[in-house]
C-alpha cells in the first residue's frame, strides 16, 4: 500500500490507475477505523481493480460546539489495518493541504442539507459535500463506497453526484453492527461501559417499529410514537429526532406502504449517535 499526503501525488497515482484501464474504488473516511469502514474496503476490493482510501478529519463538517478536537485519531493503527486488508492507496492530507489559505469555495446541496442531521447540525452537510466534491476530483473514482448508517449523508451525496454530472457511482453498503445491535461508529469510543449498554436503545427503537410494520401498521405518525416511546424509557438517552422519510428526498412520508427510511438520532451522555433501518416491500 502506498501512503500519499499531497493532492498532486494522489492525483498522479489515481490517473495512472485509470489510464491503465483499471477500475478505481474509493472509500473516504475520517479514520478511527472499525469493521463498518473495513466492510467498505472489502466491498471496493470485490468490485474494483484498485482501492483507494482517504483518512481526513474534515473540520468543515464540525460545528463550533462539536467534537473536532477530541475526535479519535488512530493513524498508525488505521494504516496497519488497511495494509492487512490490501488497500492499494492511502491518502492522508493535512488540513492546509485540503484547505489552503484563501480557499473560499463551498458546495451546498440545497433542499437536503437542512434535513435530519443537517437540521441538528447546521453547516454539517455543506462541509461533507465540499470535502467529498474535492476528494472526488482528486481521486476521480469509478465507484465510491459509503455506509448506510449515514443515510442522510448518502442522500446528499447521491444528489451532489447527479446534479454535478460526476462520473462516479455512489455505492451504499449495509450497516455493520455489534453483537447487541449497536451500529458501529467511531464515536462509540466515547461511551462509558454503562452508556455503551444504554446506546443499544437506538436499535431497539428501530426494531420495535419494524415489528409494528410487520404486524400491519403503516401510519408513520403512529410508528414514530412507538419509536419515541422506546427512547423515552431509556433514562440515559436524550432524543434528537425520530423520523420516517423518503430515502432520496428525506421528506416525511405519511405511511410506509412504499419504501421508507426510519431514522433516529439520540444523545447518550454527550455523545450523539445515529441509526436507521430501511423498510421496503420485501421486508414486510
């Protein structure tokens, strides 16, 4: 695996791949890698000739009161994991490399960036869209792999790619969970052992909604109340949102007769966690 820190060198390495007629897969991350990230690398390797990974803790997607400075950084461990998996290229730029002095251009996906996590974290998706647009231009991958846990992010990025006619396919891979159902996240490292047990309430709330759907309930308002009730019964959790929305527009849906995204965000202690399930005709 070749580790690269500059944009110019990463561009050159990626262009050599595509000029040779090979398919290039890309997995953008902020590091602190877990099995969820590694599943994306596996997916890229299964589909593409060459796999590139980036590790960059993007300051633009953190609000002023958020956890940028304490966000876990485990570069040595992450590099070793990616070596073992057989990633080909690792891009690890610094902040000055990605956002040099005088940079004033941002990317905003209107109509999506203020929904779900975007409503709770103003400016977050502008930061995500800006860094991903830059990374896509640097790498120019054929396929880019993201996790379903960040469903709102995936919707924003699909729209970004479509609206800007980018020649990359966004591939969204299933959530990877711990044995007790907790969605894997780098922020799980912030949880105490007690909070770690409390955090399973997010998935339990989604399972309760799924069970209600399986028993015939279709009304979104009723399903949301079921999910909120589960969260309310966990003293260690504070609900941010519980929503049932269209997967692409992130607009609320009245019922789940068609495909719908059931999404939850909650604070456990000071740590904000998210999770979701996708309800489709085949799941009922």
